[in-house]
C-alpha cells in the first residue's frame, strides 16, 4: 500500500501534521454536534464518531496507517454535514411549531 505521504521526509511530515490537524478539527466538530444533539442516543453516536476520528488522528500522528487518513477525513466531514442538516431541520421544525402556537 502506498503511503499518502510519499514525498521528501520534511514535506511528508508537514503533510502529516496538516492531515492530523484536519482530523482533530473534524473530531472537535463532531463533539460540537454531540453537544447540540436532541437525544441521548444521537449524542452518544456523535461522541463515538468523534472518538474514532480522534483515534485515527493519533494513528496517523505516530507515523503509521497513513492510508486511513483520507477516507476517515472524508467520512468525518460527511457525518458533520449530515448532523448539521438534522440539527437545522429540528431548529426549523421548532420555529414552525412556535409560530403555529402563537396563531
């Protein structure tokens, strides 16, 4: 399996740091999504996803498993988009319900 970081060692290390920072940022986003979750089950699911992305960041940071970085980064970002969509739908539904009650 070819490493994601196949260029010179300094350049590869810089790339690795950027990818690890991106994975950690994605994990923080998943933690924030967990804080917004409307149910305990949703919160737990989001926290588990954040922990998994954070674990992959540790694996990549230690120099191994470089091939895991890209797919996990994409998957984490897709999860965030889905969670944001669900959260916004809940907010809009709540606002609509409040308007209906006021009428």
